[in-house]
C-alpha cells in the first residue's frame, strides 16, 4: 500500500484509485529512484466516481503532470477480484519504458496480489480474534491439582475427547503426559518445570491425541499456589484452540507459500536466505543460489491459456522437489522463476551438478490431455562469498541467468567477473542507445540487391548503423539484440521506416529510380499494439507508394506465434506492401508452411550460402528450395554472395536476385547515389 516497490520501476508519479462502493478512493503518488532512498509520497485526492477516473482536471494540471502528457490507465485485477485502477503518468513512449518489466500489467497484478493477500489476512485475523474471544468467555474445561492426592481433577466438555463418559475426571500426571503428542512432550514437561520455578504461572499450547485418534491443539492456562514456599495447589483452564491454529496456519500459508505449486513464495525465500547467510557468516561456509527461468513460457501461456501454464508450473515444481536434499530450500520466485538455496557447499561443481539435474528434468516433455509441451530453462548460479556479497547474491544469480538467456537459452551460467563486466557494459550501452535518435547518432546504409542476370539494381536493403559519441561505431550484432530486449527497437524501428522513406523519396525526385526499399521489422515492432495504426499514419504523412516497400520478416518471428503472425502479415498486405521472408534456412519453417503465408520474396540466409560447394549435397537441397519457391510464385534472393564461384553457382541454380559483398557492401546514402547517377542521370530541376 505504501507503493515503495514502484521505486524499482521507471514510474515516477501517478494515481491509485481503490474501489469504495460506487467510487474510487483516490491517492496521488510520487516515487523516487532507488539511489535517492526516499519513500514514496502519497496524497489523498478524494473520492471519484468510477467512470470519471482519472479526473480530467488533473490531465491539465501542470503542477501534477509537469512535462508529462500521458496517463496510462491499468485495471487492478486478481483472481476475478476487481480492486480499482492505476493511472501511471508519463510521455507517449511510456509503454516502451515499461517493456523491460515484461508486461505493463504485471505492475498492477503485483499490487493486486499483495492487496488480495492483505485483505484475506485481515479477514483471517479477525476470524482468529473472534474465536479467541469466544474461547476466553467459554472455557472448554477447568482443572485443579492438589499436592495431597497428586491427581488432577478436570471438569468440562473437553474431558469427553479423552474417553470419559461424563464431564468430570480424575487424571494422574502420567496419563496426561501420554495424551500429549510425542513431539510436544519434552516441551510440555520442560515448560511446566520452568513456569513453576520462575513465573508461578502456566500458559502453553500443545498438541494432544484424542480418544478418536484425532489431533487437537489445546491451551493450558493456570496458576501455581504456594504456602510458606511450598506448592499446595495449582488451578487453571484448558480450551480447544484447534480452529485458531488452523486459521493461523492458513494465514501463514497465504503469506509465505505459493498457492499454485505449494512451494515457498518470494517473501518466505527472502527470509530463509537472510537466515542462511547469517549461518554461513558465523561458520565460514559457502552458499549457492540457483535461479531458474523457464524459456518462452509466456508464449505457451498466451497461446494455450493459463490452465496449461499452471499445469506446466506445477509439473516443474513436482519434478524438481525430489532432486533436493532436506536442507535445500526451494521456492517459486516469480511467475515462471524458481530458486534453490544450497547451504554449506564444498565447491561450485556441486551447484552446477544440481542445476544440470534440474535442467534435465525440466527439459523432459510435459503431457497434458492430448498435447505435450517441450520447455527448457535458463539458469544463473551465484556463490556466496566466492563471487557475490551477501547483499548481491540474488542480483548476481539474476545477471547470470539473463546472461544464459542472451547466449541462446537452455544454458547454465555461474556468475563471474566476466559476466559482471559484460552486464555493466550492457547497462551503459543501453543508456547511450536510449538517446541515439535524440543525439543524431543513427544512420542508414544501403546494400543493393541485383537482378542475377544483369547489372540492374532491383532494390536496396536499409541497414541500421550506430556511431556512438562514447563507444564509436557499435556493431549491429551488439546493439540490435539490446534494442529488442529493452523494447527500444519500437521507437528506433519507427525512425528507420521514416528515414528509409525519406531517402527513397529523395532518390525518386532526383533520379526517378524504380527500385524497392527493403526494411527489416522486429517481432517487438510488429507485436506492438499501435504498429499497424502507426504504419498507416506514416504512409499517409509521407505520401509514399507502399508497393515500393518490402518488409523483411524473419522465420523466428513466425515460429513464436504462427496464427498471430498470419493476421499481422494480412494487415501489411492490405496496406499494399510486399513481404520478404528473411534468413530462410536458419529457423524451423518449411516451404509447405509458406503456402499459407502471403510472402512474395524468399531470402536465403548467408550462412546457408557459405556452406555450399560445387560437390556439396547442400547444392541439391538449395536447388530444390529454389524450385519449390518458384512453384509457390516466390522470388528468391541469395544473400551473402562474396565470391565469383558463389555467384556462378546460385546463378546456375536459378535464383532471381543476389545480394552481398561480391557486388557491393552496404554503403551510406551519398555513396550509393553514385550508382544512380551513372545509370539514371539527374532530372532537371523545376524552373
């Protein structure tokens, strides 16, 4: 409720409206980044009708909005409970800022889960207190001990739980001890002796076994009475507190355990980790932390529904638990993350071996009714105190896990200085990349695509380049994946489309060249909810003929969600653009699946061309691909042609176009214009 967790996000101000009958009880809040270590500040705004959230006057209130111009409204929902709304304040690109948090809705879901748990805990506490009040009023029994006969006299309904037919019984001490649960007997005897000697009062809770062999919790309260320093009597009450204990257990379960898998949750994990680190410090021992993140779980969850996702999570938990020793702590850390604490390990190999065993059981197919799912996991390991401080052990495991994902998933990485420095470098690179458009550091190079049987240019591919003021020329292999991961590719990709169209219109005015512009699209761009609308707006503003543009889509984009991909491609075709399937040969798509997709051009990847030789069996495969592509009315581009023999071979096999360093490397705008000047003299300027 204090919202201090928002300090970990890019959100700096906003509104929180919680349902209060037909209105929203609304607070304004302001957060601060973690460096400032300031608590989130909240101010009560007032009760607002649910249809009027966010209040219109705040949208135009400069003291509240500042330089921001957008309020992103997100519902707060958990398990069919609707609690209210968040209004996050930002600029137009607020969605891009929140992309590294996986999904914007997780912010509201995180809050809703905590809010639901708090409500349940409050209700359970009230219920527990009510039970206790009733028990205080109506005792289940009273008891009396006298030193003369050494027996305990007990009266009340509780007596019948232990084989008596009336509400009265004389019971000797040995029989009482035998009724106590074996695991509580030592505590019971020691507490009596201690209370008698020090406090002269009894107040303890123990488990007992009833006549029906049922477990019952009882509270024994009493007073020792002494005369001249000698015990003469003890009196007190006994009551059944089983319901209260069950309520306490339920509260504890809700607070510290994951209801889906039954594992400890993040709160419980953090408490356990703090204890284990203290033990390790005191005993000069090492601890390993194994953090597992399921690969592409979101794709399966979104494609097949939460029921399938829940089945997978429960299966993973059930498979991993038997691998763990009794002293190893296992928790569900996040939506698709699991973590294991390994105390007092001898060397890193122990942790790596357990992580390998975990990966092996997770990688086995998961069956659910008539389907089976194949899932993998990326694992990060950190070791305290060898490579992580006590305060950084979780962060180190997280960095190692993301390093494993970045290298291709389904891997195990142990945190080390190399990963640490790489991560620091990536953070700095990301910071500079965020301002690359603003600082005019991005540019486009263009690589010609030639007709295979002539020197005529069919089109050019626009290739993004980054010349950073701090890092110099940064390879696309380094900054493109970073832009994808952080969501920056959405805004950068929009800039690329605008810039490519600008250059294309310039060439059209000066030379009237009938070439096509090939532009790469990323999955983040295409799946952005505003992509189609924004693309139409760009075409309207620039007044460009969409038929002159060919968007390049990779195989992996289609594999992630085939049906969704078909819908997106259909929208693009409706706009009039051409579509190219890029990097064919590096993914898992087949030519048979292409007949269901509206591609016009197939681009065979450079790595496929590199493996060719005149006597290679791959030549026959490539020939079959080209012939089948032509039968589907697809034109074929051979990428990565670097040598004469490669050109001669693909030309003999019947490709339509070639692209590569053999003809031209990617060139900046001014240098590629020289080709147009030679073949297309500049048009005379208008008088």
